C-alpha cells in the first residue's frame, strides 16, 4: 500500500478509494468544473504472454469498479493509453495482437458508448512508440498493426482512430 510506503506524501485531498463509484462521481464533478473533457486510463495487460487471453488487465480497478458503475460516468467519456513499457522484448505478429489485446479493447473499451471520440474518431494513446515498433519487429509491421486498428475500428461505427504516441 502506497500510503504505508510513503507516509510523508499525503495527497492534498487525503486518500480515497477510486474503486468506489461515488468517489468516481466526485472526481467527475471536479474534472467537469475544471474544464476536463475526458478520463484517460493507463491500460496495462496482466502479462505479455499472447497464448493466454486477457481476462482482467493490471491496475485497471479504478475504471472497472469505479467509473463503469458511477451514476455520472456518462458525463465524462474515457479513453485508454496502452502502457506498453512492459512489452519489453515481445515479438508479436498482427495475429498475436488481434487475439491478445485488440479483441479485449474492442469488447471492454471501444464498444462502450462512453468511449472518448473526436468527430466520431476514437482517441487512443500509445505510451512508447519505440517499444511499439520493437514489439512488432520493425516499422513496417508496426504500420500494419496501426492500419489494422484504424480499419477495424470502423466496424464499431467509428469513422477512424486518432492515435497519440509519446
């Protein structure tokens, strides 16, 4: 628990349980009052073993337990940032990506009507572009994955995918 590890670092508003939908409603209220237009959640896969389908991602409890059940969540859309630093030395094909990650994002994120969009384009963020390229074995393969994402998202009624990278 971070509160125990760093007792000298107490947040200004104190500690609170982000898994609680009521807390998420308060966060939504504060964010809207400050002109914030969307939540961005860091999305971490549970492991980088493409032979095991994802059932529950790591450190996503705030969204699954809090945001998804908050009564005011419809007022503030969400998007995800693939925190891909853990991909390390993965060597994936497009098919690995489709079965291991993409299908999960489609089911749990992109199909959700609260997913953030600009001009009907889903907004998606990749944490490290260098690791994204490395994960897929080079620029050409990474381009193939991005092209797939931008085309496949259209099956869900989006016009395209806005991809942000660091």
